[in-house]
C-alpha cells in the first residue's frame, strides 16, 4: 500500500470540498460541495490510470467532464435553475475510473474511493444544510485560513538564518497556521454549538479560541451586569483550565517525541485547575446562559503579529540560553507568557526537539509561561471587571497559582 497515493486522493478530496463549499455558498444553483469533490477525485484517478495506460485516459476524462458541465449548464438555463446538477453523472465517471483502478491492482484505494462516493451521495441533505447555515463571517474565516495555510505557507523558504540560526520563515509561519487553525475550528464550533450549550461549553470553546479574549469579554460583561459575576468567573476559570489541554495538543503536534515527558506535569496542573473549576461550578447557583458572541480569530494582522511574536520569543530564548542561563530563560518565559501562551509553548517545544534546551528546563519554562498568563488575566479582571467578580477570580486564580508553584518546586 503506497501512502503517497492515499495522500494524493486525500488532498484531492479536501481541495474539492473546499472549492465546492465556496461555489455552493456563493451560487447555490451551480455545481457544489459534492460535485467538486467528485471532480477532483476523478482527476486524480484518471491521472493514475494515464500513468499506467497512456495519456488518452486523462484527456478522455477531461473531455467527458467538460461535456457533462456543458449539458448541465444548458439544462439549468432551460429550466430556470431547476436542473438538479451534474452530481450523478460525475459520480458515474468516478465509479468508471474506480473500476479501472481495480483492474490495476489498487484494491484498497478503489474501495475507499467507492465508499467515499457513496457517502457523498448519501449525505446530500446534511452537506447542503451545512453550506446553507454558513454565514458571511464564517466563510471569510475559512478562506482566510486557506490564504494563510495554502497560499502563503508554500511560498516561504524552509531554511534557517539570523542570529543563533533559529529563524526559519516556513516553520515560523507553520506555527501561525497551527494556532490560527485551532482558533478557527473552535470558533466555528462555538458558532453552531456554544450558543445552545450554555456557559460551561462557552468556557471550553473560549479556552480553545483564546482564554485571554474570553477573559476580556466576560470581565466587561460583569461590569455592566454585576449579577453575572459568579457565572463569568466560572467561565474564565474553565477557559483557563482548557489552556492546558491546548498546550498539550500543541506539544503533541510540533514535538511528539517529547510529549510523554512533559504531559504528566501539565495533566496534573490541568486536573488541579479542573478541580477548582468544579468547585466554582458547584457553588455557582446562577442559571447557565449563553455568553458573548466570540470574535472571528482569523484576522490576518493578528496572524502576522503572532508570527512576529513567535520569532521574537525564539530569538529571546536562544539569547537567554547563550548569555543568561536558566534564570534568563525563566524570565523570558514569564514575560512572553503574560499575553500569549502559544508562542512560548511552541518555541520551547521546538528548541527541546532541536536539543537546544533540556526537557526539565523546557517544561518549567512552559509552566512558568502558563502561570504568568493566569496572573495577567487576573490583572485584566481587576481593570475591566466588577469588584464582585474580582473577588471570585482572586480566590480561583490564587489557588491555581499556588498549585502551579508547588508543582514547579516539588517535581
């Protein structure tokens, strides 16, 4: 089984779904999300067959597809938009190619493609309903992600330069893609789940999108509605707890070799904060309700700013390691963690993988950054929130910081 073939078909399917999403959202009467997915898979299948049996197969598939699209457009014009579209015809072409792939010995690939075609045809209503529910803000978020990940990233050089040889444009922007991707996925989930699920789920999704932004939103809300202070403090505590899940995921993605060496520390801290959050939930008697609408996290300026911050943290960590020792590293972690946990987490994980930092120093830096971020969010509540909410946050965050400090001391 050739993994490269699976990757090619997977990428074809994904790109087809992406373009089909945009076409169906912009022009519902045109070929949509299922049709474009089938077309790209057909193209990949024909190309594989052409490599074995001759280029006429690829040309024949192209001509057949063009003919189908012409017929579909003529039918749409005559019936004033009532034509059902070319999905069935394109699916027939794909299945013809699947049969040819079977003859060439690509049994597993043929089975997967055939099953995928069946699912695309069966999921007509759910897929069309999904496209209908997408708003203008959502589609802009998706395609900003496309710009960041599929247009900008491939153009960047994958080589290191600058002081300490730690600045690699491709890898720096790859971290931007990771962080923006996590935030956008969580944002879209919150748009369809959070509003119905109440404040607890809003806290979970807020932690995945941005716990700092969640803190700002709920602190401001408590200022104008003091009766929501207990609930706002609970949501902020949940969001701050979820940060440790996000950190663990980021380490697993960018530095899987060290994941199990740092996971126990962050799991223990996360469990401690979850215990505190559970206590806050138990003592909060307010009715669960939906929170402020989360903001679109796909802003390109914010992505560029994060990339710059990440590069700056890389340089600062390398310089501190070279000239200041562990004390300087911990200071850099504390300062960078104040407003953004992701930059210090990703940069530290990368430098551990490159053997520029030891595991022990690295996880302590990430933990110090996390504790610094909790402290900063406490200051945000003090500046923007109601005094009633501040009292609760002082207790919740105070217990969290004490637990983190003991973990750093005793581990």
